C-alpha cells in the first residue's frame, strides 16, 4: 500500500489503464451476455423451436421461418415427440385505440397454444382459456398504460383499425428487449382469418405464418427433424419444400442458413466482440506487467533486502501477486465508476438497454473471477521476475542488464501494437465497405422519395387517385405511385412462374410486387426495354414487367410481347426494368416480377417530392391533405433513404464499436508505451547525459530514444498486416458486393501507430533530453 | 584564453539556498594546465561545470578568447561546447552499449564530421593512446585505466582547445592514475589547455598552477615551480 502511494504517477497510469481496460471489457461482456440472453427468458426455451422451410430455387436453398397455416395442427396431432405447437402472424403495425386515443402499435395474431408455449408474465388475467373468443386481445403493460392510463383495462373494449371491437382479456408484462418476439398486443388467430380470408383457403404450398413448436424432450430434435423433413411432400405431392425445426435459443444468433443448414449469423459478430473484450483486458494486463517490471530497478533493492533477511521466494511472489490483485481491485472500482458513467451513452449508441445486474450472484462471481484473473495475469510476470533477483548482486550496486527482461517487455509492446494496428486496419475497411455499399447506385433515386403507409381510406384506389390529384395540384409532389410492400423491405415471392422453354425441374424464385401507375417515374428508375404499367393502357391488368435479373434468370431473348404463365393466369411482358435494390443492399439483385396493383394490394404510397419546392412546406402540405382524406389514422410516413439507412445498422454498430474500443485499446497501449519510455529514459539517463555533454542536440536524443520504439511498432505492423488481412477478408466474404482491400487501411495503420508511438514516447523523452546532463552524471 | 569574472552560482532547494560560487575570478592562459583543489562542497565541480557550459551561473562573466559565453542560448552553448571542449570524468562515463571505437567516434558524429575522416581521426587517437587492440571491445571488458584512456581519447578526438577533467584519477589505483596524469601532461605539452579538478595534491603537482577554493571563493593560488621549470 505504501508502495502505491509513494509512486503516485506510476500508480495512476497503472490503475487508470487497468480501469479503462476493465471497463471496456465489462461493457463488451455485458453486451455479449445481453445478446446471448436473447429468447432465453421463457421457461421452456430449451424445448421450443421455430419451424423453418427450405426451398430450392435459383440454384440455391432459401431457408425461411415461414410455414403454411396447416402445419401447426398437423405437427401437434400426428408427429410423435411434439407436445405443443402454435401459429403466429409476423408483427403487423396496426391502429389500436381506446376511444379517440389511437396508437399505431405492433400486434400479432396467435393461436391460444402460443400462450402455453411462452410463459409470459401475466399481470392481470391468466393464460387459461384465453384468446378463445374472436374479439379479444392481450395488451402489454406499457400499451395498456398508454391506452388506459392508470385505470384497469381488463374487460374494456379497444378498437382495432377503427373496425373491430376487442375485449381486453389480460395484461402481460412488457416483452424484454432481447427477445425476438416483438409485439405490443396479441390477438386470436381466428381474427386474422376473418380479416385475411385468403389465409383460410391456403394449402401446403403457401407459407405465410410462423409456427412455434414445443417438443416433449429437446434430445429428440434430430429424430423429429428426420421425421418431418418431407412432411410437405407427404401432404401434397406437388410440394418439394423441406421442413426443419430450429431452436428458439439459436433463432437470434444463428439466423443465417446455407444450403438449408445453419451457418451462424450474428454470433460471428458477437465472437468478434468477445475476442475484443479479452484482447483489451489482456492489453491492460500487459500494460500492468510492463509498468511493474519497469519499476523493478527501483524495487530490486527492496527485494534484495527482503531476501537477505530471510524472505523466501514464495512469500515474495505472493506479496507481488497480492499487490497486483489489490491494484486490480482498485482498478475495478474505478472501472465501475467509468462503467456507470458511460453505460447510458453506450445504450444510446446501440439503442439497447444494458444494466448492471447488481442482485445477480453470477454477475458478482464473474467480477471476482475477473479481478483475480487480472491480478494473477498482470502480477505474475513481475512477481516471478522480481523475486528471481539474487540478493547479493542486487545489494552490491545493482544494475539491470538491458538483456532478457527488456526483451520480454518489448515482446509485450509488440503484442499490444499488433492488436492496435489490426484494429485500425479492420475498422477502416469496415468503414470503407459501409461507404461503398451506401454509395453503390440503388437503381433508383431515393432522394426526396417519401413512403406513406396505406391504411384506412388510403387502401382504396379511388382515394389514392384523389390524393394524387390534390398533392400534385398543391405542388408538393411531382409523382405518386403505389407498391405492395415497403420499398426498402423484403416481402412476397413466388416460384409459380413458367415461360416457354422453362426446364420443369428447376425452380426460379421471383420477388413479386404490385405497382401503381407511374411507378418507374416516381422512384426514378429506368426502363431497359418496353414500357411501364400505365394508365393509358386499359388492359394492363394482364401486363407484367420483369427486372433485368428476372429476364436473365429465364434466359429469354426479346422478351417484350412474350407470354408467361403465373399460377393459373396468363400474362404478357410489356417491359424490362433496370435492376434496383429492394431488400438487401449487400447482395445481388434477385429476379423480380412487377404487375399492376388492383383492389387491395397496396401497402405503401410513394410520393416524389417536388424538387423545386421547400421540403418542410411540402411535407406539411402532404400531412394536411392526407389527414383530410384519411382522418381516422395518424400519419405514418418516412423518407425512403432514411429507412434504407437502417439496413446498415449491424455494420454501423460493428464500425462504431470497433472504433470506440479500438480507440480504448490504443489508448491503453499508449499508457504501456509511456511506461516503457519512462523506464527506458530512466535506464538510459546516464547515457543520454554523456551524449549531451559530447554535443548531442535535443533532436539527436529524441531520435535515439524513438528509434527503438519505432522499430517495435514497425515489427508489430509487419505481424499485424497478414493477420488483419485474413480477418477482414473473412468478414468481407459475407458480402456479395464488397470493396477491394487496398493499401489505404494499411498505410493508415502504419501512420497512426507510428505517430502515436512517437508522440507517446516523446512526451517522456523530451523531458530527459532537455534535462541538465549534470544531474545524472553528478552522483555516480 | 579564459576570463572569468564575478561568477556567482546558487543552488536552491525547497528549504535551503547554497552558495556554490561566490564571486569567482579566474584567468587561464592558452596552453596552461590548471588544477582546482579544495574540500568537498567548495564549489570546484560547479566551477568546472560552468566552464564546460553544463551549468549556468546566476551572474558574472565568462569570456572564452573573446566570446562571452554566458549570454548564449542552449543550442549555441551546445554547439560551442562540442567544437571547443572535451571532458574527462572521474567515472569515465563511457557508454556501455558501444564499443571503444564507437565511444570515441561519438563526439565526431555530433560534430558532423564525414565518415571517412571520422575513421581516420579515431584510428589516429587510438594509436596514440595505445589501445589499438582494444578498439572492438566494450568498456566493461577493460580495466579502469584503459577505460580512462578511452575517455581521454574521446575528449581529445575533436582536438578541443580546452579539456576539462573532473578528478580523472579518482577511480583508479595509483599506477593507473599516474599513467593518466602523464597522458594529460603530454597533451598539455602539445598545446592543449587543461583545467582539472582534483583532491589529490600528487595529481595537482603535474600542473602549472594550483587554485584553492573554499566556500565558493578562491582562497589561494600557487604557481607550481617544479613543473614550470620543467617547461622552461
């Protein structure tokens, strides 16, 4: 303890570095734990599964958690090992209101069995006999509060879509944020069938719902999967799709499939973060070792005296370990303070809600392990090194040879900088890739393109026409069109298209979208051939347009005027559109068929803002007119480029995190370097003084001191580059469109790391270089 | 060659002020060999450091030939020092990581002498000092006397006008000490001015003039007749 106080500056660097390292490590660990906790809040999560469909098309296998509506019952009744099964729709944003208090919130339609599989926390009501009646609803706590304030909501009536009166049967606690199920209220599946009558008539080829399955025993998964693999085919001879169950606990982290097999997913990103956490902690430990051993010269005498008066090596080692554990404890306390301060920012950054679980024993256990681990690792080298000094040598005018101890320290510094420079390379490539994808042409012009969700009156084509007329007249927009899906989302697809000369054994999957008139003009896309769906052609209900990828997939030449068959109907190709990105900007554009919107397949209205008008004014005009035409619904509009931006969240997150924690890692490395420089300068004080007496300038001395460090950093870079290349290449390989790895990130890494090293070392060495040489030479 | 007038130097720590030099006047002629003697703490090392431009006095004047040195800035001092002065220390102050050759070469490097000429100069002096077969060795492989020879060689390689020696024999036994003193004498005979701080009157007897310091004052000055006669 006295020792720590005596070397305040040293202790500060040491504890500070350790605290930052520990805090970074803890934040990352909290995040990793949060991600690992996904969907594990439910009692039965281990025996709960999501049914997936494998579909072969376009030469690859697509895996979806979409299944036919008939599946759930079949599984429950006729598959051994299945104890329960339920359907649910995907969350849909619908208007729900208590009188005039109307909100747009996410609702899901589920079978009653759904509430047996997931043990939601019932605040009011029970899970028995619930959602049996068609006009019922379960609210989450926060929605109930929004709708009813502090009054009880049980047995009250809410209105769905201004249409269906629903009786509130129960209130459940809010769904935790790290749950793949996201909804604000649950409604009976029967209501879904009533609203979407088509769902009742669908056979085994139509995948439109999510099926959750509970097994009696999670060990039987392989068996069950084998027995249900060809279930679709057994039910309907025409169906070639395959079925399998994917564990609920892996739903979030292992969401990527290749050839129908799980190949990971977000887990790989999580592994990177875990690695980052460990590396940062190691770097902090390395720092500790560096700083501790660099002080060894001063402490050597203490060791010598202790040994001389009979202290055994063992007790010396334990003394040093104890000291480092104490330091790591203090570091942890400081880290906690840092953590509590930074957590809100971090949560804000990631848009999640991490909290420290002070009342969870596992948390404390991890913490204690972390302290002990850090103390042990960080203290071990100095402990063994220092305790190995021979007392006689130490007491008789001691000088540590610049040999072995120093080279270990050099290795440690190299290790730190390998890590730092790897991070610099990776981070800059991640940013390059993000920019590359963001700047890649979409195939349409998303600027000033507004998407309005079509609800209530706006589902009606006449009203849409009215809206178009009024908006154009008001000068707010130049073009209006519609689309059956949000422009930035995935959605419907079909393999039911055939054309002359199609190989009957291959299946080609087409995205299908219904478009309104002027679609191509509104989004600013281009036609390659033919024409778009247009008002001028009365018979356009039969016309279809393909994108280039679609024509290519069919292998068709001169497509205009050719006929294709889609399910039972016959259509004529009137145009070919240039490929444009709808769903995944990282992948190649998939084949797509576009047809004329009729009746109710409009889900968004696209508005192209008038470029010569003021945006704010245009938007308020739009809001005004939409409110007039569709008074019952709140206005739900967004800019397409903003919603498109959300697709980059994962990559942005990765970039941001590696930036921040990379920064921390570099900062900690700098502290280590500072320590080493401190030591070097101390050790070479005499030499520097001699050189100064002999006429060396400050510049000469700085070069001399920096040279060694630059050498170390250069070596670190040489080691880091192939490593970084492998890592980043691996990361990039997940993208079909990827930026070429250039020299830029590597040169950036060199420049930054060398610059940082020089600056850090110079802070220390400039003091020595400027010092009066006499001071060091005088008392020898 | 050197005219020092009214030199004052005060060391300040938090508690005490120590006057190390208290109005020193000292003239040294070119080619002279001057010893400075006195008890510990009398200011003799401080005086030597001030003369070597390693320390700055509070006031006074220090003229080297006709240049006033106390008004120079750090860079100018450093430049002046490396061109005109050489140092020999009690503890040799050789750099352990460099060989004998490299140690001697160092001041030439800082004087920006081209490589070829450097080599020539170093080899000349190594020969003169009788340490030819040691040029590739490291300082620790040498005896104390040999180390001090190397230090003297290093002080001389730039052919300085003034050599400052701070107890050059303090760490040596008497025979090695005599060797070094003889070396300094030889040097002096070839025209180099030498100022030496010493405790030993034996060493002082090698010089032309002995100055006694006490409490920062010059208390006596003695011409060393035997040596001067020798000179004549």
